C-alpha cells in the first residue's frame, strides 16, 4: 500500500476506535489486502460475533476499498471528525452498533495502542495480521 493509502486506512481504524469510545462498541471491522491489487478491502458491521467470511457479514454494513475506487467510506480531518461524519452517513448501522462488546473492543483498543504501524487484516475470527505480524484474535485466545 502507498503512504497515502496507509494514512487513509489508519484513519479508518482510528475512527472505529473513536466510535467505540462513543458507545458504538458492537461496531467491528472486517478487512484484508486483496491479493494482486494491494487494495485494502474493509467492511463495517455491527454484531456480537465475528463472521467467518465476508458473505456472512450481517446487514446493514458499509463496504470500502483503499485506494478509494469511489467516495471514501471514512473521511475527515481527524478520527473525531470522521466519526461525526460516519454517524450521520450511516444511521441504520450505527443504531445496531450501539452497545459494548467486552471481547472485541478491548482487543481492538490494545491493538491500536501497541504502536505497530500498518493495517489490520482480519477476515475471520481465527486469524489477524497487523502490519507485518500475526496477532492473536480475541476469539481464539479468550477461550
């Protein structure tokens, strides 16, 4: 991914954390790097579990790809600004995301606070990568 694309992806990830802090703790990020294209594909969805594949993502959801093919799913000058815009743009998703997931939210926050640079790749509850390293998921290691 290019530097601009990584910056955009970091804004997406930080916006999810901002939304968690505002009480939208059921919001999750399903994401991966599309082989051959180097594009970071991502979905925002609300739920109490994590799907095993993209076809299992519950509706409503929001889908995006960086580099942006069309309008960005997240935009703003900061994660706070982007969160404000996201809430307005996706009221149905945000209504479902209201609440707290005591497994995903702490894991996600600790992951971002780790200081690792790069993007999150988590397309199943069983495996995640952050930057260039494999990271334990909350669903495998909490049992």
